[in-house]
């Protein structure tokens, strides 16, 4: 469920970055998200998480997106083998939008690495990232790559 909230947050961040504006009118944006199939609870949760995550006033959240980021963490060959290109792109997008920090980025990679030799898709990465971002390890248990009994011993809090 939290992977859907993460989708809304990404959509909202993309919108703000592309328009270089403050947060869009919540009524218009909520209507758009409802039409996309998201529930009021999911939409409200995404807005609340985003506002809680950012320490500034809502009207100043992304007035100016950074043009140049600092250093960039490059995935190793062994890390790339565990993810599809789409999953790699999603991970970078989460980081570049500021939705995950360096520590959370590494936590996502660590959780992906414990999934074994299976290749993680972007949909599966959303679940892994949601479990890190929202602190909900239940999402991690829902990934159908390894035996559920094995997952219990692999969860890293």
C-alpha cells in the first residue's frame, strides 16, 4: 500500500520540479489523483508525509531545484546485476528528487542485495523503497522473490 503513496509523492515532486512552482492547488491535484485511481487516504497520506518531511513552509518547498547536485553514488556492477534498468532509474529518481537521502539509498541497496540472485523490477523496487522510506517492513515481506520464512531473517531495521 505504501508503494502507492510513494508513487503519489514522486508524481507531486515531478510536477513541482517541472513547473518550478510551489505546491499545486490541492483541489485540482487531488481530483487528478482520484481520476488516476488513488484513494483519498492515499492522497492525504502522501501530502502529509511530504509536508512532514520538508522543514520549510509549503509555499517554498521547491521554489528552486538544485541545478548541480554534489557527488553521485555510482552503482557497482554487482548492484546493477540485481536490478533492471527501470529499477535503477527509479532509485536514482528517488534520490535526485530528495525523497531518500544517502543513508536510505544505501538501505534500499542493502535490502535489494539480500533478495538473492533475483533481478528486482521497478515495481518491486517501489515496495523495497517504501519499506525504507515509510519504515514499514511489511512491504518488504510482500516481495515475491524469496521464501517468506527466509525474509524474516533478512529484514534489516
